[in-house]
């Protein structure tokens, strides 16, 4: 990778200079209490970059998206609580601008002193950030770029997005890769190009359609592909089982059947399922064989026999990549599958990578030892697209 890094920038000297840092502060909020952060892992992951710049006397302007607001301000998705949390983590208040490129942002950028950190409001409150139209994106990027002398990208979780703050700003400002982006890419490169065998991939999450490309890309490389989470039901259906009210992508059943045939036994599915009467922590639930899910129930987790089966496949692995929870781990009765599989991954005598927002949050929410994993990625979609072999617009822009 030929690109300039944060260390290069620090070497050039940044005292008194304004540095725009693209971070991924897309942290999860409590479903019932917007603004209450349930996992601040992404904020912690960018701290080394912010601290290095601050300590070097830079005026640090941080930008991020949060959630998927539709190009206009939406109080549900304000970054204000994240500014507070960043301040706590940095041990010094982080200023917050109530807009991204408006009057408040301009005033607060102007007032920044050496070594101070400012967070601007959610990038996606502006249509230009995600616009397909190149000119609209470029116009927004020019406004952002006008605030700073340099650009640092440390938003690994967003490098797969061709958005103004990721792709267009680095075309305007001298640009550098932050330490988080560098570390993530280094790990994923290793897993993609030279995974030590046996290589086991564990996939969960709700939709087969989201994971189809990565399944196709990985199948020729892996010894086993273990499938749990909501997406397993479409595979179970493809095996001829009824799945009751479980999540099902009808239009993907044939695709799953084809994948199972191609995999020739290397795709491993759950053998038992925790089936509930409804999607709720208080719902009545029973463990049933995966081939006998009652018509009036939905599977919300994999069962203990599946955990044992998956753990047996994971045990001898030298490389494990895991993306996506095995069940609805946020609800206590449906957390055991994710916990069991995660624990099996921590025990391997090899290198494990946890890919992504939700699985990384699961590791921390379930109180598992983060240091027992080889690498916990901050990017779900980004790490999957890397494994698929796609060009990531954010990385491409840094390399130019
Ligand atoms: C993520 O949560 O995967 C990243 O923050 C990117 O968010 P997005 O999928 O809404 O672009
Ligand atoms: Mg996400």
C-alpha cells in the first residue's frame, strides 16, 4: 500500500495547523433511550489518532456519520452525546458544532486553539455527503475541506462508502491514513492473502443477501463456513426444512441450495434452534431440532447442540473470521449461541478476527475478554467488502 500515514504528517509538523479527521463514531444507542451509548468501542478505537494530533499541537476537527438520517438534520441521530463521551475518554472537553458546514461549524473551527478537539454534527445531515451525483458530493467536500489544512482518514468502518468525507475530501486536501485504518487493512490483508489453514469462517446476521458476495468469495478458500443468525433459516429451508415464522428470504432459497451443493459439506448449519412465540425477551421459548421448528414459532438463536457442533469445527482452526451474531444476543434468552461460539473462537491456537460493528459490540456487551481475540475490527461492511476483494473507495482515495 503506497500511502502517506499519520506518522508522516506528524513528521511534517502540525502545530497550529487544522487537521480534519474522518472517524467512524457510528456507535450503537440504546433502543429505548436514543443518545445513550451502549458500546463506545468505535470512539475508543480512534483515540490514539486524536491524542497524537492533539499532543502535537494540531487543531483537530473530527467528522463522522451516525446512523442513516436522510440528508437532513434529525435529532435522533445527533452526535452531541458522542462529543461528550469523546471528551470523557480524552480527559479534556471536546467542542461540538450544531451543524456540519454551517455558521456554527465555521465559528467553532475559527475559535479552535492548538491542541483542541472539535466534533462537527453528523455528516449525513447533509445531502451532499452520500449523494450519487459527483458534483453535489464535490461541493459538500469542498465546504468540509475549506476548514482544514490536512485530512486524516481513520474511519475504517466507512472506507467502503463512496461518500464526500471519505472519497472526495482527500482529492482536495493532502491526505494521510490513520493508525486504525492501517492496522485494519494489514490484518484483513493477511487473512485474505495468506490465511493459515485450517481456515474457518463464521457468519451470522439477518440476511443472506447481504452476505452472498462474501460467501461466494470465501467458499473456495475455507475449510468450513458455519452459518448461524437470522440468515441460517433460508439455508435450512433450502435443505427442505420448514422454518415456521423465522426470518426467511424466499427469493434466496434457490441460491442457498446452489451454495450448499457447491460447498459439498463445507457449509455447516445449526442442528437445533431456540424457537420463541414472538420477538421478545419474555416470549415463551423452547429448543427444537432445526428440522422441526413449529409453524407458529420463530428461531431467535442457535441451540446448544449447534454450539457444540460449531465449537468442534472452530477448535482446530488456525484462522477464524467471524462476522454476525448467532442470535438476538441483545435479549438475554437468545444470547447463549453467540456467547458459546465467541468463547470457542477465543480458545483457538491461531489467529481470530472479529469483523464488524455488531459482532464486536456483542463481544463487549456479553463481557467477553477482548484481548482473547486476535483482532476486533471496527468495520462490518468494510471488512466484508475487503474479504470479497472489492476496491474500497476510501482506501483508493488515500492511495492517489
Ligand atoms: C457501519 O456501521 O458499518 C459503518 O459505520 C458504516 O455505516 P453505514 O453502513 O450506514 O454506511
Ligand atoms: Mg453497520
